[in-house]
C-alpha cells in the first residue's frame, strides 16, 4: 500500500496571490511530481487548509487543479476552510456526520480515519462531543491497525509558534487512542513543517505546506514567520512489519547522477 499526504494548499481565487505566490501553481507542480513518481499510490490525502480564506472561487480553482491527479483524493477541513463553500463545489465528497467532513474507510488491513478538526472562528482545532463520540465508536468497531488523519496535530511539537494552535482537546482524546489494541499512527498538517516523533507512545507525523512553510523557531511564541523553504509531501508505506514515511520535495530541478563518477553524466528529468 502507498498513501500520499499533502497539506496546507492555501488556494486563492485567480486574481489573488499569497505572499507573492500563486498557490495553485505550486499545487500543480506537486500534482505533476506525484503523477510522475507515485501514480501507483492507493490514495492521496489532503489534510486541510485547502484554501486560504474559504472563498467559493478558491474551491473551484482547487477542483480544477486536482483533475489531473492520478491517485484518488480524500479532502479534509482545516482552520482556513469553510464547510459550506467547500460543499458547494465538492458536493459528492463523503461524510458520516452531516454537519462535518468526517468519515473512515478500510484500505487493505488498515482503517483510515479522517477527522474534521475545524472549529469555526478559531485557528486552533477542536473535536466536539458529536465528533468525539463518532471517533470512539469507530475505534471500538475496528480492532486492526489505524491511521488517523487530522489537520491539527494532537501532540505538542515543542514548537512554541504553533503549539498553542494545535488540537485543543487532544488530552481528552488520548485515553481512547491509547486503548486501541493495534498500532495507531497520527498524521497532521497545520504547522507547515515536517516533523515526526512519539506522543504518549503514539507515533505522529506532520508535513509541510505546498505553498509556504513556517520557520523553525524553537524559542519564540506568537505568530510564526513564513518562508519559502522547499515544499514536500509525505509518502506513507504501511507494511506487514509496520509503517515507513518518506518526505518528498517536489519543487526542484530533478538532476540524476551516479553517487561516484563523472559529473559530466548529469541528466535532467
């Protein structure tokens, strides 16, 4: 199995740049790279902040921008998204809770859970009692290995500029996650950085954004500083022995050359 995770696209309407950049152009570069190297992926999961301000025209541009992507797509909500505007364009997107964009599916031996952590009017994430109850029932029904995708990270990343904006009631959810009898892995976006680690015994991963990143400042609280560090996506490879995640840059000149040998053998992809 192979799953691609993309996050924080921040698509804008056609006449709006973001930090001088067109987020759709950067998404198109990402799509081209995935099609070239990972067209065999089972799924491509987009973990929220699909648009920058939830504008209907931005969702229309996103819809058009995803038409060429070969792997099937799963779309999720982030704090920059608007559910009503999203549904007007992506009317056929699945959900198991009518007021949210939250559902699950089985892919081979794994249960994939897509959480809607959007809390309208807030930057940090939250799961209300309805979404929590759904999650608890979902975990109780499936005893095998689980991947949970959310926009907001559950753990504190020791990253002061973003930790105050994570999933605000993660500690309330932790006991039900720890009680699951099989391996459980957490995947998130939101922080515009690649990170991985262990949170109370649970492995987690975050990925960078496709348009812009947040500077790794481990000292200062408050708003993060944005940069144009290289963007990447995650390649998730579950297997019989566990799970591996590779972080793949996509906005670069793809030169190929032998590790040892004549640099005159350089070739561009």
